[in-house]
């Protein structure tokens, strides 16, 4: 009889269903600016498939999702930020259509706007969001198993849970911080210290980094566990983390690198309604051809030539400022033998330069400046190559979408790109370069051009790429183990 006890213990620990609260500024399809939205829109779904109860709490921006879905109010209260009381309501999407419950924190005057970030009062907006979220959780009759916060917009939660008097009874709920990008930290001045619910001032140092209140640093100090979105990024942030290197090295003991996955239901060339022709690994040649032809027709390009693409935020981290020179060189050297297509938005100077190339190389080059989810799918499906010359890339999802759609990634060996792309020279499927420089990327474009001449090899590589499994199944399981550590 006693022999059964260890098994029972194992059974109970394996079958303990966890209630996991993800707190984030983005979640696809509710609101997405970049990869954070994709991750938070997928990870909870995969955790629920494993039998757990994962939910997402995020701000109620004025998005299409808010206008087009049905919600019930689960909380009606006030979020006190310093001397201002904001009316806060939390709305639950009624149908669980995303595969998890999503709760939208509506704060009058702060989130009834279209955009996600970039407002002068972002500090007040995200602090009010975090306070409303905790006020709500603190009045539940039960405790969740873990509060999982993403990036600095939710980074003050671990501090407030463990230090603010009004949250004392949830201070024993474990917190996990995922760092998607340490470049952005959400710093603000000490004149706003009175925004916090009361706490013992002796703990003020937990908020401090480089003489400012730093939400990401506070989360690194106070969260029970830290994860980065790839193993290589965990190594890199001990020497490149926009000023947080020393702190991150110090907290390395509680940090783990977990590679992001992708939502293989949303990103599925066989079922994707956003692409011109669906395909799978068996029909990939005809599928990619049809999608490339459609893309080239719309953007006035020549489908008989290799198509190089870029999708992303036009910012320094992505190496976007290098793109105009990279493209001018490649277009001049190739004598009209290549096509280039860009989808992105960001720095206006880069946008203008990228637009200008269209006039000089019509028929070989085009750019769509803006954000367009459907077009991104069509590009992953129709492109031959996807460029990612990133200076910083904590994980990167684009290269994994490219693989899934049989598009060869050309990436800088950094962060998650290093963890997911193996160079053709090493028996792999991608083209890798070491530096984020015009010369290195130009050389990689040349290698891709040579590869393109060998269509038999290209076909083999496409098959290989499409058979790689980057779904969330593995990493979702890894997060569950982290919660139980
Ligand atoms: P980051 O989060 O740093 O921007 P990721 O590679 O993790 O980079 O994720 C970027 C996500 O945003 C991908 O889903 C990509 O397809 C999408 N994306 C980026 N720019 C655009 C755009 N202009 N239009 C549509 N989708 C975009
Ligand atoms: C950040 C990173 C990106 C990562 C994404 C999702 O935006 O810049 O590399 O893929 O978060 O974790």
C-alpha cells in the first residue's frame, strides 16, 4: 500500500491544474505592435491545451476587437494613482474565442485611445493598469498559482505584490517576469514616487536603477523567476542590456532562457486565409510560386527573379537604418536581376529613404510603409528570402514564420536568430552573417543569389524548413516547469 504513495504524489504534482495570470500590454488579436502580442496571444492557449487555466489581463485600447466582441464586466472600481482616482472597469470577453479568457482593463481617460504606446502619459497609463489589475486580483476569494508579467509595462507588479501593504495577502503568489526586450525599461522620475500604493520606504531601493524609478529593473529584482525569450539572449544581456547588465548578471541565478514558439494554427500555410494560395510541404513549390506571382503582380515586381523581403519595425534594433544603403548596393550590383519588397513602419527618416528607392528602381523594388497583418502573411508565403539584419534580437518570430512558410531566412547571428537559424554552410537552411553592417548583409544577399541559381537545392531547403517544429508545445511545457520550481 505504502508503495503507492510516491506515485500518488507524482500524480498530484503532475495533475495540479494551475491558474496562470499573464499581464501584458499586447495580445494578438486584441492589440499587437510586435512579437510581444504574438507570444501573449499564443502561450496561454497552449498552456490551456495542457490542461491549465491561463488568462490574459491587458489594457482595453479602442481596438477593433473591443468594438466587435461581447464583454461582461467582472470588476468595477477605482485605480488610485497618487492623488488621481481613475474609474477602472475590467471586461471579460464572453466566448473564450481565443482559447483563453482575456480581461480588458478599461480606464477612463487613459486607454480609450486607438494606440498602444507612445503617449506622454504612458507612465500614468501603465501604472493605473497595473494597480487596477492588482486591486481586482486582491479581492478574489482564491489566489492564482502564478502571476506572469511581460516586459516593463507590467514590471511594477512583482514589486507592488511583495511590498505594497494593500496587496500583503497576495504577496506569496509567485511572480515570473519574461523579458522580451531589455532595451525598453519604462523609466520615470522620483517625483512620481507618490503614485504607488503605500509601502515601507526602506524598500524604495527596489525601484531604483541609475537614479530613476525603473519598472524593468524593479521586476528583475522582485520577480521570483526571470525568463528571456531565447537562451542566447540570456547570455547576451549580461554584457548588452541598455544599462541593466550588472543587475542581470547579479540575478542570473533565478533566470532561464526559454525560446519562444509560434502559434502554428494562426501561422499555417495550409489553412491561412490571408494568403493567395494555401499549400503544405507536398504542394509547396506550386503554392509558393502562386503566392510569389500574386505578390509581384500587386507590387509591380518580376516573379522570375529572386524576391528578397524585410518585415518589421523600422528602428535601429532591427538594423533598419542600414536597409536603404544595403538595397541601393544590391540593386546596383545585380543589374536588375533581383526584387526587393519591404513592409514596415517606424523612424520617418528611414521610411522616407525606403520610399525614395521605389522611384529609382520601379519594377525591381517596392515598399509598403505601414502596418498590415494580412500583407505580412502574404510576404512570408510569397518571398524567397527574408532579411533580418538585427542589432538586437531577443528572439525574433519573423524567421520562424519564414521557416514555416518555406522562405529562407538571412539573419545576423544574434539572440534568438542564432538559436533558430543554421547556415547552409553548416548543413542548415539559412544564411547567417556576423555583423549588422551594410557589407555583411550585402555579402549574405550575394550568397543567397548564388543559392537561388541552384533551384534543386532551394527545393530541398524549403522542404527541410517546413518540417521544423517551432510550435509552442515544448516551450509552454517549459514555462509550467518554471512555475513549479
Ligand atoms: P519585434 O517584436 O521586436 O517587433 P518579432 O520578430 O518578435 O519582432 O515580431 C514581429 C511581429 O510583428 C511579427 O508577427 C511580424 O510579422 C509583425 N510585424 C512587424 N512589422 C509589421 C508590419 N509593418 N506589418 C505587419 N506585421 C508586422
Ligand atoms: C520583442 C523582441 C523580439 C521578440 C518579441 C517576442 O519584441 O524584440 O525579438 O521576438 O519580443 O518575445
